[in-house]
C-alpha cells in the first residue's frame, strides 16, 4: 500500500510572518524535520512538498493519502520537532490499520484538534 504525506511547502512560519530570520517558510522547516524523523526511523513513507494546500488560515498543513485507506488533511501545526515526531507517529499508526481509521486513543496528543478533513482512498483502476 503506497502511503504519501504531502506537506505544504509555502505555509507561513508564524501567524505574523511568512518567513523566519533565515528566509525559510514554516512549511519548509516542517518538511525538513518530518523527513529527518522519517529517515531516522527508517520508515516507508513518501513525502512530497507541494506549494499551497489552500489551508492558509490553518498553516502549517499536511495531507496523508493512501491507495487503499482513508486519508486525512490536517493543519494548524507549529514547525517544530515535537510536531514532526507526532506527524510521523500518526503516519505509522495509520500504516498499521487496514482502513486508515486510527483509534482516537492512539492519536499523538500533538495531532488532536488539527484534523480538517477525511479523504477517501485513492483507488487505482485496473
């Protein structure tokens, strides 16, 4: 089953600034941290950076898509290491399910309150 995590690369750094002092967006920083966490855990997860997921009022935003399981769109994240770890924890919990529905008790605390939409599985035609 192919699981893909899309991270908005253009999400603002904060509610008042698009960029940090180094000129990086919050989305870029979050993507870097999520990729590093995935690599550290040697996890099978495709990460795609995408310019603008149209969740600007809830940046930083991510979207988890899957060929066979329910996916999710989430936002309002802070671009920091605890958030990156929680996103990877949640993606791993999602991978362990048959249908993509992770029981609430297994949601990392940093994911709670951030979900925007559930997305149907991306079924490939044969």
